[in-house]
């Protein structure tokens, strides 16, 4: 408000101004830039954290792989350590055994741990370091070609050393023994393990009677083709030899019964002939026996268990199969079969295994390097640290801390479980509430459907009545019935046609014409309320249906129907009448079903069920509601930050309003942001005329 005095006159000028905010916009830009910078910092921090986690994972993975390599190298070191200690009680052979294993591994696709384990079993069998050097390669070849383990119990090193010890073979003969076993296995129906098990149970007996490994392997091959394999073949063959030799001295009459004597089975020095020669003589002596004598002779010569092996061998001779001679020939004619086959295997299908074995050497070399780094770290740092933690955990304070951690973890798990349970209950409650709402909506729709069905029943009833009248008039016109006859419609009313063919209704009691509204019960009761139109008011539609059925079943109508069928009435009339019967029955069935079903759902029981369902969600909600708590400081802080953000947003938008200008009571107008007003100022007020300012311009910013 400004005042100007001139000649005692007072001019009051009132100006309302709008202050536009030129600070919030730039401040908002600064805030936006700040937020963008903070987002970039957060992104950088997340990237840095991710890179840090990746670096940790990669470092941990590298350390874990280094540990695995060191563990594998240590496993090999254990084998060479024990091998050297078993040989002479020192560690002088440890490096030489490892070097030998690596060289053999390059020529045979095995693992170093497997080869060094085989060396350990050779040392356990009593071999010296020099003998192990000679036997390692053949045992490795057996394992490579026959896909077996070299080390461990039952490995090729274990089997080879046992067989060589049984037949008093030197270490330098290891390659020969391995070759015999290989050729015999591939010449009959048996595996290397079957052959080794058979030799295990029959080797001692075979060596006592002068058999060599190749002869025994040939006999076992004959039994293998007959399905007698493994320990069973060895046991039965040993029993057959023992029983035969025993009978030669204690029961010579057994041999005499087949025309032989003990002397026929021995040489001049009293030694037994080769076992194949003995079996050949017995085969020739029993070849022509009948089945009974053959069975008796075999049982007496070899015993119950021994004949299981002797009979296949004798049969092989008598039939001329000579599988024994074939296997023996293969063994003697292929002295280098195993070495040759190993070379072919390495050039063919064994290349991938060779690559693996070569890589295995690299793994051991790297592992031994890492092992030398990790060994002092484990011995000087990790092991004492773990021992210290174990000591603390076993003390009273350690047990208390462990118990506290366990209790804290248990309560945290319980809290999480309760949170999940509350979430589940709330979800189930919401579902039940939704289900109750859906049930109420369904009940309302069912009520509407019932009303619509009632209206439909009324319309169908009217259609039935119309069709009745049409049929009646058709029959009158066709002469089927007299024009003086009438058609009962139920309720004491009937329908007739006058001489001019116009229909009308009469009261059967008074014989007077009545309006159609009275005869048909067409009152003013509204449609669609679940009932039907009847005389005297509103009733369920089944009442009208009953009347229609009464009409259709009345004697007059049934008589008309019979005459209708018996006369040559037009096809149209018959069709209309059949349609009336069909529609009437359909109306009755539909009305009955809808009336009962909708009556239950829309009645007291249906409403009670809907009400009960509506209370179930509220009960669950009451049971699952969490206890109301006062807002936490964190929640109050969040609310305050939200209000501050809202204020900043309002300022950033730059809200403006308009103003009104008034000079000396004269309304100049209303102006908004940036508007202008030109005002003519009268002279003599405040000396404005002296400056030539008849017009004063104002701008509002």
C-alpha cells in the first residue's frame, strides 16, 4: 500500500503481488544432480563389491584347486612312502618308485595313485625294489588292457604277485606270467578276475602234481566254456585231482574197474604223468561205458564235487573239441601278446586314456610344488590355529559361546518360521474373505437366476396355453371334435369357440363367459419374483404346471388325443398336439428342478450358509492379526523423510497464483505470472503531470 499527497488529496494505491520462486528450480536441479551422483556412487559400490566378491571366489577357488592338487600329490606320496618302508625300512626308494610310476604311466593309461598303490602291494608280497621295477610294467599292462585297477586288494599287482609266488616264479618272469594270463583269458569264456580266482583255489594242488601256470590256465579255460568259473572252477578242479590221487593208493580197484592200474598213471620214477595225459587215458577207458557205469566210474574216481570239473575235461577229450590243447597252443605261440596289444591299444582306443594319464603326471608335479608351499603353512599356522579353536571350544567359556550361538540361531529360525506362518495365514485369510465375497455374489446371482426362471416358467405357461387353444381350434376346424365341445384349462374354467370361430372362456360351474384375465389368472402381480401367475394371487409356478398337467391328463383331452390319433387328422394338428405334450412335460421338469434348487439356495439355509462363510475369514483374521505396536524410531524417521521429500517436490514444481490490482477503489483486473497492466493516473496527484506520466505501466514478475 503506497500513499501520495498532492494539494491535500490522498491517493491510495493497493497492489497485490505474486512472489515467483526462482530458487526451487535450480535447487531441484542440484538435488537431482546429487541424487544422480549418489546413484552412480551406489552403482560403483555395487560393482566394486561384486568385483571384490568375484575376486574372493576366484581366489578361494584357486586355493581349493591348489589344495586338491596337493592332496592328490600327498596320496601318491603316502603310497611311495609305505612302499619304501616295506622294502627295507628306509625312505631311500621313495623317489625311485615315484619316478618309475611316472615312466610307466606315460606308456600305460593309468593313474599315478593306482600305479604307486600296485607297487605297495608288490612290496607287501615280499618283492625287493629291483623286483618291483621288473614287475610294475606287466601289472600295469594287465590293468590297462583288461580295464582293471592295478592297485588295491584284488588289483592286477596283487593277483600277479600271488600267482607268481604260488608257482615260484621270479620277478623277471612277471611279463611271461602276465602274458599267459592274458592269452588264456582271451581264449575262453572267462574274465581275468575269474582266472585269478580259479588259480587262487587250485594253484597249490596243481603245482604239487607238476602242472605249470599255462597248463592250469588251459584246464580252467575248458571249465569256463562250460560255465564253471571263478572260485567254483578252482575248487572243483582241485577236488578232482585230490580225489583221483588219493584213490590210486587207497582204492586201486576203482581204476581196475575201468581197466586201468595206478602204474598206468605214473612214470618210471613214480611221478604222476602230466594231468592232461592222465585225463586222456581215463577218457579212453570210459568212452564206451553205458551211462550208468559212466556215472558210477566218475563218482568213484573224482567224488561228488571233483566230477564237476573232471567230467567236462574228459568230455572235451572224448568229443574231440580239445579246447585244452587249443588254449595251450595259443599261450605257447603268442609270447609277446600282452606287450603288442598294449601298444596297439595306446595307438587306438586308449588315446584318451593316455592323455588323461599324461595330464595326471602334470597334476602330480603341480601338486608336489603346491604341497611344499602349503605344508609349512598348515604345520605352522593352520594346525596350531585349529588346535587352539578346539581347545577354546572344549573349555567352559567355549561351550557357553557355542550354546549361545546355538540358542540365538534357534530363536532366529523360530522367528523366521513365525513370520512365514503369519504371511501364510494372512494370505489364507484374504483368500477366505475373497471366497466369502464370491459366495455372496454367487448367491445373489442364483437369486436372480431363480427370478428369471420363474418369469420363464410364466411365459412358457402362456405359450402352452396358446398352443392348447391353437390345437383346439385346429381340431374344431378339422371336424375332429364338435364346435359345441370345450377344452378344460383347469381351475374350473374351459375354452370354447363360437360359431364365428372366435375363442372365449367360460366358468364351467356357472356356464357363463368370463374374461381371459379371470380364466387365466392374469392379475397385476409383478413378474420375476420367483413365482407364477394363478387365479386369486401369486403362487409358485408348480401350481400352474400342475393345472396344465391336470388339463392334459383329463378324460376329455385324452379322448381327444385318442380320436386324434385314430382319425385322419391333418399332420399339422398332430404335430401341434405332440408339441404341446412335450413342452408341458419339459415345463414341469424344469420348474421342479429350478424350484427346489433355487428355493434352497435363496432360502433360509442358503442365506445362513453365506452368513457363516462370511464369518470364517474374520475369525482367521482375528487369529492372525499381529499385536499393534508403537512406531519404531526407524519408522518415524522414514515418515519424516517422506514429508520432507513431498515439500521439496512442491517447491521444485514452482506453484504460482494470480493477483488482483485495485487503485483508489477502481478494479484494474486480475493478473497472473508475468502479466502487465496499463493504468491512467489522474493529474494533480503526487506531481505525476510534472514528469509527463499520464500513463503508468506496471509489470508483475
